[in-house]
C-alpha cells in the first residue's frame, strides 16, 4: 500500500482542502466466529455529525456494559444542544469531545467501583465528529480510524497498545509486533482509571473522502492493504460494511467485528 501524507501540520492537525461537504454513513457489527457475545457497541447520527465505535473488555458481560455505557454517555452529550453558537461551534468541538470522553470514562469507572462483578471493565473508543468544513477524529485504545482518499488509505489514529508503542519507539519491528504474545495489551482505555487522555486529530475533508472507524476485530484479521483494496470497490456503504465484516469472519473471526463508514460528498 502506498504511503499517504495528508500534510500534517506542526500542531498535529491534518490540513486538507476547504470544500463544503455533506456526509452519508453505514455500519455493521458481528460477534465473529469465536466469541459467545458481542462486546462492541456503535452509534452514528448523520444529522448530528456523531460517529462512535467502542470495543468493550472485562469478565462476564462487563465489556458489553462498558462499551454501551461509553456510547450512551457520549451520545447524550454530543447529540444534544450544547448551547454553542454555530459560528463558534467548530472551535468548541475538540473541547466538547474531551468533555464527553471524560464523562463517559467517569461513568464506567464509577460503575465498576460500585459493583465487584464489573471491576476492571473498560472499553476502547474511536469516534468522529463532523461539521461542513471540519472533522475531528479521536481515540482511546486500539480501535482505529482510516481515511481513504483517491484510492489510497492512511491510518489517522495511533494505537494505544504496548506493541504499537514499542514499534513507534523503534524497539520492535512490525513483524515482531504481529507475532508478539503481548499484542492484545492496550495502554489506554475508557473506565479503567479515574482519568484518561484521548488523542484528537483535526482534518479538513474533501468530497470523495471515505472514513473507516473500526474495532480491532477487523484489523486483526485483515491487513491495511486488504482493507484498502476492498474499500476501492464501487458499492453502497452498507454493502461495503458487510463485505468487510464477512471478510474478517472468513479470515478467522476471532473477535467481535464492527465498522462504520462515513463518506464525504459535495
């Protein structure tokens, strides 16, 4: 797969074009072939420009509770009137995202502290907030966001996992990371501590851009090159989502699989 540089600025933002865009979306989820239940949760609203994927973890049903709590709490805050005027809403969006993540984290952590059976539960998170001229992508953990532009795909988020951080530090090769028995160890999650720090990326989308939000049940089974190739087919978004999920199941389906596709258009 060819490398893409979306012109990252010194402050960490991605600078793309200023075209006005509109959005359409679709999603799919499946428990996979090995898991007894689905601990992923997702929600999206094109009207409110909110797209979320969470991948829960914990014993019994704790992971399912954590991911559902995260989605519900963030939707409650992000889809309702924030009292921010339209002219200043774009400037406030990163702060709104941080506040929603903080409150979701607090809700999960508090619930786990008051119920022994839920102790240690948590969830990863990847989300996207969209306005006409801006998009904000945020993540905690190893659920990912990709951007496909002009047939080339780039991972926007950075995994908060032990092996990925070792790779970024040059202490482990990519092939070693793929074989490592520690590849499931994540270094950040919602609800496992009383505070969490998300990564937030700001982008300026172009018509034709396609964003993929997904849990690691997809990316553990399919390489980036495979995903890029599958997204390059001219199909409706719901068909593309189904195609990705079915391919991940066919490749092993060892974990729950969830994806949301968001397309920007003129």
